[in-house]
């Protein structure tokens, strides 16, 4: 894992990134365009185990020419790191050992709330909002990271 600042130094300007919102059962996935201007919801992975998740990520990376991964870090509202954050860091470490890509954590505070509120502003019905919440949260995370990378 590397910091977002080191990711910015490491990446060329024209690469696609993958965003992940890591839940215990479902993983939201988003992808940005090669100019890193807009993140788009991609899919939701139902997590069976870590090996299956890594295999699915490898397929997405290969098929979409992904050059880096941003993973949401569930930091507490007061800025401290709790058990969820440590669990994500442990998972990231295992993913990074299995993929030859830079991986960076991004503060995901309020990403699920933000994604839910954004979809409500777009007048998306409630059942569709809940169904797509994971990939929309991943999009919220990735968009925040690419906005930071572009500044």
C-alpha cells in the first residue's frame, strides 16, 4: 500500500483506476476514465472469500487496463482508526501481495451516505438505490480520490 501522494507521483496522467468499497459481504466497484476525470459505477461483487475476491479483481483489472486501485478506508468520524479500518488495511495488504499494482487507501467517511443522498437527488427509486449502494459508494470514494489527484 502507498499513500495517495505517492500514488500521484507514481501514475502517469493517462491511466484508469479502480475504486473499491469493501463491505463484509458485498464489494462495490467503480472505474474511472483514462483521464481520471469521472468515476463510474461498475459492479457489485458478492464476497464469498478473499481468494475469490482477488480473482474477480484480477479479471476486472485485466479487462479494463487498470493501473491503480483506490480502496475506501472506514475511518471513524473523529478521525481515529477503529477495527473496521484495521480490517481493511489487512485485506489491502493481502490484495497488494497478489496484484502488481499500486494500492492506496482513501478516507471513505460518509461515502455510503453521500452515494445514497446523491442517488436520491437523481430521483432514483429506493429499491434501486439500496441495490446499487455499494457500487455508488465505490464511485463516491474513487471520485474523491481522483479529484484530489487532479489538484
